[in-house]
C-alpha cells in the first residue's frame, strides 16, 4: 500500500451560500383624480397599487370613496391611503393640526372600509429643515394621539410619512411612523441616498394616458384592499358582508399644490 493510498481524502468543495431572497418590488402610481375614469386602463397596466387621498370636505379634488376603493380592489389593485391637507404650509404642522387631521383621516378610512392594520400616510409637502423638522415631529405626535383617541384608546391604523429623506428619517427614526414614502423632490434635504423607504416616488409611467406620479414599493408598505361583498379575510376567504380584507403588500414628484 502506497503513501498516496493511505492519505486522507481531499475535503469536499465548499458549498456556495444561497443568495438572499429577493423582495419583489411593487409598482404603483398616485393621482389626484377618481380612478374610476381610468379603470380599464389600470386593469391592463400591470400595476400593483394605486395611492389615493383622504381630504378636507371642501377640497376641489375628490377624496377616495368607498365605491372607488371597491372598484380598485375588484381589479386586483392594492390601495395606499394618504391624508393631504395644507401639507405645503410649514405653519400647519402643529400637534393640534396633527390630532385634527388624524381624526378626520380615521373617519374617512372607516367610511370606505379601510381594514385595521393597514396604513394611512400623512404628507409633508415642503422641504422641512431646522425648527420645521421639530414642528413636523409635533404634528406626528398629534397624529398618533388623534388616531388613538378616534380608535377608542388604540389606533386601528399604522402611520406612514410622505416627505423628504430628512423628514422620513426623522419621523420614522423617532418611532412616529412605521412607513416612509420618499418624495421625488430629490433636491430636498436628505433625499439623495435615503434608503429606508417603503415607497419611493419617481416620474410618470409612460404607458398611462392620464396625469399621475409613478411609485415603487418594497416589502410591506401598508397597502390594502376592500371587499364589495363579503369579508376577504387576511388571505382572501369570504366570511361576512359589508366588511373588508387586507393582505400585506409584497413598494411623485412633489405632491403638487395643484392637486389640493
């Protein structure tokens, strides 16, 4: 028997580590107008979600309605709900305004059947810096208090923030929002290089004929669906009438003053 025959066998080649799972990004849009006018176009668009607005009753733009929410859901699209009112005015951002906005947004969410556990985003539509960042913090503390009070001591909805990278980092970092939606106004403070977003806004989606902003979302971002009849439940099984179902979602240019 030779020395070669007695030698230990060579070790097996190292097993390559499995690549990390890829989180599928969702593609969506946000727009100021009722999507019922464009439903057939949306059905053929391969979009995953549409962001629509809760608004003050005297807004010249239509708020998301229960009928529109049902149509979008029946078309297989998720909805992202956004509260927008005076969001371009720095002086609006106080605790009291946050409390009031959250209360009104809560009532509109309940009116369309938005399910508990999903999110309402609140827009900060200006380049907040310095003392205005502190004001935005106070506003979102008011939002938390308003949602909790409206829910009878426990908020039914998660909070999202729309704004610059600096605003998203501050509000999400302070635990005042679970989700961050990064504005496409990349000249705003902290926006270039901000990576902790759940939704990121970009430009227009070319194939669509109507005015909108394009968005990309990743992982879970607080989107939801409602049911026209029956409770879809968290996994889509029918249960009861006149209720909703929610499944966690797999992710504008500045929200223009013309959209208010």
